């Protein structure tokens, strides 16, 4: 009986499934080149950083801003498109608020990837790219990627509730077996 309880406890400990907690990655602000007058040529498509897409992600969202806000005159940006891999996640169109923003505060944007977007990206390192679409200075504020649901050997693992329950049951069984042995 004792051997069976030890085997069950070890099976519970080693067989527990783990899900990682949210994984948040952030890229710093990016400032491109000042191209004037219109029409271009503009700054070529530029990789401004990379994100690591993990296996099993069920939700991925990006947040950022057009304009870095490093100084009040950098709260706007040239027209630009932002891509995560092949997925268009944000656009600042010429003559819209993000382009003509004089408030001193960058224009925020956000994008939540669909299941198809996540599938098309696959896993591993994915480029975050800016494509300039009009004159002036490309300004991208800090960009944050928030992932939920994947697994990673490099991330701190958090046991799922059912795994904790199995672990607790196994430990209680082991304590009961030891207690019975001591009483007998």
C-alpha cells in the first residue's frame, strides 16, 4: 500500500500540467527618418523589434502609440502602417489626428489578434515592422505585446488548479498512510 501511495504521489507531481501566466514584452520608442517633401521616396520598410510568440497562445494583444511623446512636438507621426509579421495591427493615415496631433500626447492604438492571426504567425520570433506611407518623421511609441495561454520552458510556470488539487490529494494520502503506520 505504501509503495502504491508513493507511486501515485510521484505520478501526481511529475504529471502535473502547467500553464504560464501572462507574458508581456515591450519594445522601446522608435524614431525614423524625416522625409520631405511628399511624395517620397519614404523610409524603407523597417523592422523596429521582434516579439516571441509562444506555443499555445490563446490571446495576443498589442498596444502602443503614434508619436513618441519624447518632446511635445513629437506627439504626431508621419503616415505609417505597423505590422506584426504579416498582420496589419495599426495605421496612421496622412491628415488624420495621429498625423496632425499637436496635443503633446501621442495617439494611442491597440489591436487584439484573431485566432486566424495567431495561427498565421505561428510560433517563435516575429518581426514588428513599420512602413512609412507619407511625409515627415516616423514616430512609434513604446509597443507592448501581451500573450495569454501558451507554454514556455523559459517562463515561470504556474500550476493549474486541478494539478494543485491532485497534488494536495496525493500529499494527504501519503500523510494518512504514514499516520496509519505510526499508529499501528
